[in-house]
């Protein structure tokens, strides 16, 4: 990495967590569409801020590899680096490059595509009602810990063939795995071990679930490959979906225009959620890509083995492509929130996430029509994560109501 990285922005700490959009703007003004940055542990990399540049990097896997085998930055990394599980090479169809990825990925993509959307929506509504039943009579709740972080993983547990009883532990571990510090590494290890055990269980007793369908695929992935794919799918599905829903609810409770459009029926929930992906996308940065040879990008010399961080949130606010008003973003799905290219989020997974978030928001609107924040909006705090943009808590109050008739 060049000497440009001696005085650069850090993608950690209060300045980044409190107002990343302002930091991205300042970096864009200073460096252009690609900026030198330091990750947690002062590990150097390049943040790709420009929409066109993110598109270019993700469209050229031979120049910007998905795997870190050629990364020269391991000398900067401590053994307990919390980002290590997401950067170091692991056996997985998701983390392979080029032809190998095209050969292995259909097993997971095909299994995701077989999810019945009608049945899924029914599961979402039932589970959402059950969660709200737990606090409906109290007149108050934390919609993050009691709802948005619970619902996606309860749904994913169904898709994975896991018992509901395991969901609370998985919620904690998946959330911890995306944060900073030693616990992130330990949480990652616990989830992967549970996924390995799940694969062994499904080999012995297959069912109509996601792991069983992957096992049935003629590609015949190894147990370690399937376990890693399941971990990455669960982490991405839980965290992205939970924060997408939480960020939508925050906007609904703090932005009168958004609230009127959503609850007043001027837009469908799907259209409103499309706006959230432009304005407050849950996956703000993705690590990463690794240059396979010297090249130039955004006016900077990128050296062989350099790490590139995909700035998905920054790309969505690139003034060259961002709509002048988010009102004009209705139906515009050109956001980078799900990344792009062969390693972008598979379309079936995007459909599953959208079904969970739409269903979860609709149940809140139906069950808690007068819900409002119980603290000033400016007091809401964001989690410390380079990956995700999501709230620590979303405390609300509402008129106590009776429970639904769905039952547990």
C-alpha cells in the first residue's frame, strides 16, 4: 500500500459510527471516487466510494478477486482481528472466484430459488404476530431487540430446518459476529460449528429445508463448503434483513414525509422499502475485493494484492447517480445495496429478504397503528460495525392491545 495511507480516514470509531455519510462526503471531496482508509486494527485498504467504480470492480472478477489468497496485508492483522473470519479464505461456493464460483454457486442459488414465497409470507406474518403478542399488552417495546432482530432469524430457522428454541442464541451470535472485538471471532466460530452440526444432521435426516436441498444437488459440495455457505447466508440474511426493517421503522417514526407515504397508503410498503435502500442501506460496506495486478481506479494507483472495500452506502449517495429527491427513487432499483456482479446477493435471497421485511412492517402497521418513539430521535444510537448500518435499540410506546389469535 502506498504512503497515501499515512493520514486517512478510519472506518471505525465515533466519527465513523455517528455520521458515516458525512465522512464519505469528505473523503469523496478529498480523494475522489476511491479513498485510502484504515479498517479496525489500522489495517489499510481502499474504500470504493463511486457508483461507477463499484460497478467496475464487481464486474471484473479477474482483476479484482473475491478471495484473499493474494492479499499482502496479513502482516497488519492480529490473530484476534474481528474481520478475519470474513476476509481469510474458507471453503465455500460463495468465496470462490471466476469459473469455480460459477461451477459451485448453483447449488445454493437453486436451493434459495425453491423457497415458496406464498408459504414464506404466511410464516412471516404468523411469526411477526407471535413476536408482537409478547409485548402488545405492555404498551412499550424495543422494536430492535424484541422484533426486527428476532423476526428474520426465526424465519431463517424455519428455512434452515432449525428449532425455534435455537433462535435467541443465534440472534446474539450473528449480531456479535458483525461487530468489533474478540467476541466477534468467538461468535463466528460458534455459528460455523452449529452449521457443521446441522449439515451432519441433514445428511442423516433430510427434510424440505435449505441445507437438505443443497445436499441433494448433483454438485455434491463438501460439508465444510456447505457449512460456510450456510453461515454466510444466515449472517447476511439476518443482519441485512433486520437492519433494513429497523431502518425503515426508524424513518417511519422520525420522518413525517416517509411516515405519511407509508402509513397513509400513498406508497406500497415495497416502494417505501426501496427508498430505504437508497437512503439508509443496511449493508454499508463490503469487504472485499483484492487486486490481482497493478491497475488504476478512480485516479489512484492500485497495487497487486491491495484490499478494496466496496462502499455500497457511499455509492448509493454518489452525486453522479443519486436521484435529486428520494421521491424519484420509487421503482428505481439501481442501488448497490445488494452489491453487483457474480458475487452480488442472489436474486432469490433478495426476494426472501424483501418478503420478510415487507411482512414485518405490514404487521407493525396493522397491530400498532399509533406507535411512536419513546425517546427523541437524535438519541437513537447506531451499532459499531464497518459492515452494517443499524440501531442498537428502537424504544417505542403505543396503546396496549390484545394479542392475536395465532398463538405459539
